[in-house]
């Protein structure tokens, strides 16, 4: 009897599974395999146009094809680049934010 619950009739594997749900452990279940890790995108330079830039908050969006990518001016690679205008052509690499969403990083003016 554990915490007022009787575990009668369970096999060892089932008992371990139930106990892992009740008490957190480092046990790795064979029933629920770990989530596969996302593959990181290759760092390929993409071309796009600035769709919008907020000068007060220093962020904007770049459109490349049909996709829009968020970016912050702090990820710009060119020194002294403090703002971008609507319609300017830029190059960038696709990275990920903390939630795993695609964002534009290493933003630079296209030559």
C-alpha cells in the first residue's frame, strides 16, 4: 500500500509505469519514446524585402516569397544599421526563437 492506494494485480513493468506517473523520477518509459528533436535549418542566405519596421521598438518583418519572418535590429550584421525602411531589400538567414518559430537573423542590406 502506497499513499492509501493498493497496487494489486499489476506486473512489474506496469507498476513502474504507474509509479512514474505518481512520483517524478528519471525513469525513461519505453512506452512513450522521447520527442524527436527538430533538425536545425541550414544557414542559407535568403533575400527579401522589409514589409514593416517599428522604429520605436526596433523590430520588423521581412517577406521572402510568401513567408514573413520577424526580426530585431539587434540581429543586424552591419555596424551602424539602426533602422530599415519599408521596401528595402535585405539578405538574412533563418533562425529560431525560444519557442522554435522561424525568425530572420543576421539581417544585412542587399547589395
